C-alpha cells in the first residue's frame, strides 16, 4: 500500500511540475514585445505663436520637427540647450512656409544636425533660401523625399510620409501646405501623429494612401484653421489628445475646436503655454506650462 501511495504521489508531482513548466513557457511566449520598459519619449510643443517648433527626445536622441519663424530660432536653440541637447539626430521641415522653416538656419548654425528631411519642392520665401545658405555653409545635404522614410530614434520609431504626388505650382496659388510631410512616431503602444499644415487635399491624399491608423496624440494641422477634411481625419485617427499651435492673435477657429471635441479628444492650444507630452510606451502624461 505504501509503495502504491508513493507511486501516486510521484506521478502527481511529475504532473504538477510539467504543468508549471508549461504555464511558464506560455507566459514567456505570450508576453508582448513592448512589455519591456522603454526609455521615456518626451515631446515638447513650443509656445512660439502661430508657428510650429516641436522637439522629441528619448535618452540622448533628439528629433526636431519644424523651427518656427526667423525670430523663433533663438528660442528653439535656447530650449534645446536647457534640455541638455548637444546634437540633433534629425530635423524634419514639414514644408517651406516661413512659420516652419524660418528658424532652421539658426538651428543649423548652432547645433550639429545628422540628418535633414525636406519635402521635394522649392520654396519661395526668403527664410527658405536663408536655410539653404546655412546648409551650404555647413556643407550639409538635405534629403528631399518622394518616398516614405523610416528610422529609429532611440526606442521610438519614426515614419515620414510625403504626398503621393506633389502638387504643381500654379501662378498665384500657394501649394506649400499641401506639400506637408506627415510624421508618425511609434513608442511602444503609443502612436503620435504630426500633421504639419496639411489642408484638405493633403489630408485626403494621406487618408487614401491607406497608412492612417488610430493614434494617441496628434499635432493638429494648420494651426486650427477649419477645412472640410478635418472630420474625415478625426474619424480615421480618433486621437485621445490633440494640440493646436496657435496664438492669442491668431487662435484656432472655434469650428475646428468644436469638431475636435466632438470626437472625445482632449484639446490643447499652445497660446496657453508650452505643451509637454511624456510617453512611457503605454501611457501618456501631458503637462502645459501656463506661465
């Protein structure tokens, strides 16, 4: 009897050990890739009026999206210095309007920049040509993209998308906004979208290309100016949070803000202060400096 009981206990112990090993194996196999702790990603959307200057940092890596107007270059550089940045890994100029490219020459002169990504068309404003002169003085070559480019920024992944077809310049017509590069940054489970100044043609072009996905945060297009494609954009991406780069002098249109809120999106405006977004790969924390 004792021998039989011993055999039963041994069999039960073996079965329990096998079950535990199986469960451990399943746990390892089913653990999502983004379960590992990621280095935080910080996004700073500067308060510089009706203009864009956005700084993304993860560890020692830094990406700048747009550089505001000419007078904003100093403020952008001061912010980078105070944030401990000594080198910019990549600079994306979404399009060549003065409120996006204006401060880029100052940035190029003050900081080493490893990679510069531009839309593939020629600008017409003085600030654009001053930027080109700064590139030449530093012996730098920009990438004018016709196809999407991707790269890693530390633990984040960056996708930059140009228009499927760049619009052709017509006498008296402005094409800059519809040439905007659209940037998606993925950090763990979080997706952050930066729309430049995309207007309805560019927005619909991007939505039709099939790359639009739901996102957690969006830099809303064109300083909150309303257009009829905005509803289609927010229906497709439904961000939890959005920011509009505007000013007291040129605030976002009420119709745009009401539309954004109708999708349950929490909206911020830079006219009330610099916005900081911190991603840990799962959650987002937003802070606005109002003084």
